[in-house]
């Protein structure tokens, strides 16, 4: 029995590059935070951040735009950690907050683009904070870990096997459509 060729579904190896980048950066963040800096409570949050932003919310566009989106989503998701931890003792508040965050992120995801890509990191950060023990020290460590992971994957997305520049075809198509619309409005 022959095994199917997996590479055929990803001819430019874009998915392979994203997965490899996420693996390399996630492992590096986990090792640096957990063993080198001796912050074992920050290491899992850093790894979650790298996984969520690198594998689940990989942004496209110009390098500047990608960096802005990674940093913005990382910042919004890191805010979920203390917010969820502050409410973890009240189950009804946790359910209400989780419902509001999930509804909002999924509603915005319907708009597509960066909103669709941002849904996973925000929800995972909230779930991490409400489903685990959260003393003040742990919240601070997780916040530091998440921020370190965000910065690491942002830099890696721009430097380590970056996405190709966007195609000029959509801009050229829009230009042709604008010219055609002008010609239809003013045929003379």
C-alpha cells in the first residue's frame, strides 16, 4: 500500500515553514524561560503564546502589518490572563466572561482576515487563566511568559522563513475595476 504524498497539498511548503518556525521558537521560548531564566511558571504560557500566534493566527501582509497584528493580538490576549484570573473564584462570572469573549471573537471572525486569525489566541489565553490556579505570582509569571512568546514569534515571523510578499494581482485587479467604473460612468 502506498502512502499519499503530503507535499502535494503544500507545494510551496508554506505550512511546513510555519510549523517548523512554531516548533523551533516554541521550544526555544520554553527552554529559555523554564531553564535558562529559571521561570518555570512562565514557560508554559510562553509556549502557548508561540503556538497560538505562530500556528493558529499566522498573519499575512507586509512585514510592518504582520508585526503590528502579532503585537496587537498578543497584547489583547495577554490582557485575558489577569482578567480571567481575577474572576476565577466566581463560576457564573467566568461563564459570562467566557461567553462574551467567545461570542465577540467569533462574531468578529466572521469579518475574516486578521479578525479570523485573532480568535484562537484570545480565547486560549482566557481559558488558560480561568482553568488553572491563579495566585498573583502565577498571573505575573504567565503574563511575562505570554509577552515573551509574543515578542519571540513576532520577530521569528519576520526573520525566520518569512511569508512571501503579497501578490500584486489584487491591487492591479482593483485598479482595472476602478478604471472600468470610471469609463462606464463617463463614456465620453
